[in-house]
C-alpha cells in the first residue's frame, strides 16, 4: 500500500476531522474560488515516514516542542494551504498540497503569475489517475466578481487548528501507558469508594432476618437477669424486677410453649378449612 493509500485510509478513519479539507477523486471535477492570493497561503512543514507510519505537521507550529525535528529516519517536506470556496459543498475549504508532479500547485502558481492574481475568477480543478500517478488539469474560467460576501478566508490560527485536528501527532508509548495507568487508578479509587460505601450500608434483609432468628433462638442461659427481664417486657410477659435468672427463664419458656401450642392449633384449623 502506497503513502497516498495510507493517507486515504487515515482520512476514512478520522471521519469529519478532515472534512474541512478539499480532496479530489479520480475523474472528479471541482469548481473553486480562491479567497486569498498565493503569497497569503500558509506553509506547513510535515514530518513523515511510511515505514514508521508517521505523517504529522511540525509541532512547533502549534507552540509545542517537536520531537520529530532532526530525526534522520523521517522526511521533512513542506505543504501549502489556501482557503477556497467550494461551490459543490457551498462552504469554505482548505486546499493543501506539497509541490510535486502530483500536485495542482505548479499550475496554480503559473496562472497567478499570468493574470497577476488568483482571486479574480473561478477555477475548475480535475484530478486524473490515482496515487503517485495522478495529475491535475486546471481550467481558469471567465473573470467574474465573487458575490458570496459571507465566504471569508480562515485566519491563520483557525487554519492551524484544523490542521492540528486533522493530523494529530501519535502519542508516545509512555504517554499512552501513563493514561492507561491513570484510568486504572481512577477505577481503583472508584471501586474503593464503592466498597467503603457498601461497608457503611446496613446489611441486606436476608442477613437481618438471620440475625433476628439468632436472637430468637439463642440460649436464655447466656443472658443476664437484666436482659431476661427486658425480653419479658418486650414480649408482654408480666414479671417482677430484680429477680434471679431462673425466674425469668421459667416465664419465658412457659410463654414459648403457649406460643407453640397456639401455632399448632392455628395450623390444624387451616388444614380443616382446606
């Protein structure tokens, strides 16, 4: 796969991030109006390597340190960008190409020198062929005043913003690892906070029911006289305070037997009704 095919794949993968740029297809014809002169275009140094999968603008353009400058494994070449009005999409686009045999720039420079300007007429640009075999044919149309007063060239800062978004520098493995570790750290913190929340929350109903059953079936002998007295009061059993354990245990066991008899009678009545 050639570099152009790779670039096309990148365009496809990045979706609308390159939607502001004007691209051509084999046999396609596009009518444009240049919104500023050739001299007012923007020079964009690019670092690229097909083997390394790198094709990025110099990061110094965006006020960042560029780790690609001075790298002998990378090629550095200039691309040039202009703002044009695309009649088909009816919006301002960015026309950006390097200077080579597969570029429309040499012809555009020639027309600019011939007419003394590039902005006094529309141009029809047609691409023939694909990849490194493509060529461009450009037809200058009649001189005509551009009547779309709303179509204005982008500022330099806006141009750089679109270029930076469309051709982002690949992240270092260390940067990617740092991001992944940060995500893992946030996930661990969230899980810890969640665990802490669960620890502070009351136990579920099944556990509470189990505790209640334990309290009901625990041995009266393990309870103090005061606890037995309190339990008698909670169950509505008449008793005297400040008695020994045996006194309260006897009352509680008698009440248990009565409750059990009542439940057995109730079960028998329900069976008869059935």
